[in-house]
């Protein structure tokens, strides 16, 4: 198994995903919705890739320009535009590099993203990847090609958490540039202005996309379990730090965090956006199977 697969694939997760599907609820284009893939030719299609000509292929599908360039016959393969396209958006800002004990949010997010990509491609739907901080760091356009998973894994392997978080800004930019609706999956700690985040998510919905949010936090970010005077450092802004005794602020801290997550959950629900709060201590196979079974 290649390094990327070894790092980001848990055999237990893959085994439990084998009979599950990630279905689209709101994306309805042409004659299909959700997981069923069509290979109809000549109807609402876009060019996907070449393959060599075989006897019996329709001459109208020969790429004559490729013949002139390579002196060989190639056929244009097309992908029906009604196939589901999934855009996996992974936060790679510096705050995702945090871990109170064990796995970082970014490493957990990479495994979650890789597992979803595997599931989507297994369904023969198209999956693409965006990693971002305060800008788009990497982009792998959605495709349903066999072997495309390795390209996405290489992009994850090359990503390193760094930079400031600008979730809302990036969501709004990506939503504004999308030409085709599909399934949008966001994996992030959402440590940004919640109203800006919701503004970006709502633009995806306004344009007809199905949207899922995996709000990923470290358990310590929910509970503040530390004791004694602790120096807290901002991972994204050098020099921004504060010393405090968590015991003195734990109650109000937990209240603020709960209000933050409840606000996001409530607003997402009102806009028909799936919101799932996960911690890095949650076994990924349990989290995914539970969510996908609930989603239906």
C-alpha cells in the first residue's frame, strides 16, 4: 500500500464503509439524483478524457486534432453532467495542527477526507479536494476516474497546516466560482467569525448545492480540562498569548463554546445544511457510520 493510503486509511473504517453510500439530498439535475452514475453519451455531457480507438467505436467521437498531433486515433470519453460531484474542503490553517493528546485535528481531518473520497469514488461519483487557510492551498478538480484517489492522497500528503483561518472568506470565494452544483463537504475547526462562515455556506445552498459540515475540535477545546496557571498561545498569530488558570474561567469558557456550536448547528439546520460536531477522540469509523446511517 502506498504511503498516502497507509497514513490516511484505517482498514476498520474502510471495512465499515463498504456497504454505505453518501447520497445527495438536494442536487437534482436531469434524470438522476444522488449515487447513481450514468454513462449516457451525447446528452448533457462534458469531455472527461481520451482513450485509444477500438474497432466498433463511433467515428463521430474520434478526436481529429489528437490524430494530427500523435498520428494515432483517440476517442473522447464523456461524463454525464448529471453525475454527482463532491467537493471536499479541508481546513489546513495552523489551528488545525493542535492536539491536546494524540492525533491533531488536521491529521484526523485528512483521514476523514480520504475516507469520504474513497466512498464517493467507490460509488463511481466524482470527488475533488480543496485545502485552504486564508487562501486556497491546493485544488484537485472533481473527477470519477479510476485511480484518481491516489492523486487526492498525494495532495493531502503534501499539505501542511499553516497560515491564518479565513473559513468564511474562502467559502464565499469558492461558492462564487463554482459553475456546477454538487455536494460540498467542509471539514474545519471553524475558528472564524461564525456569521462569515454561515454567509459562505448559505451561498453554496443558494446555488443549489447539498452541504455537509464536519465541525472538528480537540476534546480540550470543548472542556478546557487543564489545571494550574497555563500559558495559552495562538497558533496562527505569533506573539499572541495569555496566562490564565483554567479553573477560574472553565465555566464561562464552556458556556461560550456551547453557545458557539449551538448557534452554528441551529443556523445550519435552518438552511438545510447538515452539521456534525466531531472531536478527535471519536473513533472515525463510529462517527462516519453513525452519520451516514442517519443521513440515509
